């Protein structure tokens, strides 16, 4: 888990802070001032969505081209329980 914070120096990936592997495992990342991407897009209608999609794709490429590659679960605009 420690490798997450060092993969790209924060260019695309959030700094990994901690994890809990008890009954409901989860990872802890820094608080995001603008919330999740869905909330951000709702509150910032004029944002360049193509730019955001490109940055997300570049972040995924960063994960996938690590040696060994970093495997992730499903990605969604909102992280956390629903």
C-alpha cells in the first residue's frame, strides 16, 4: 500500500494515508475540498470535461504501466458506501 503515495509524486494519484482491513476494508486518502467528481461537475458547469477525462485516463495509464502494475477495483465518480 505504501507504493501508492510514491507512484507519480502526486501528479495524478492522491497520497495514500492509511488503511483499515477489519470487517469493512477501506483506504484513507486526503480530504478533497471540492468533493467527488460528480459534485465538482455539478457545481462547475463550465469545466473542460475533456481535460478531466484525459487526466483520469493518464492517471489510469500511470497505474497500469507501473512495474508491477497496480490493480484497482471499479472506478466511479463517487467513492464510498451508497
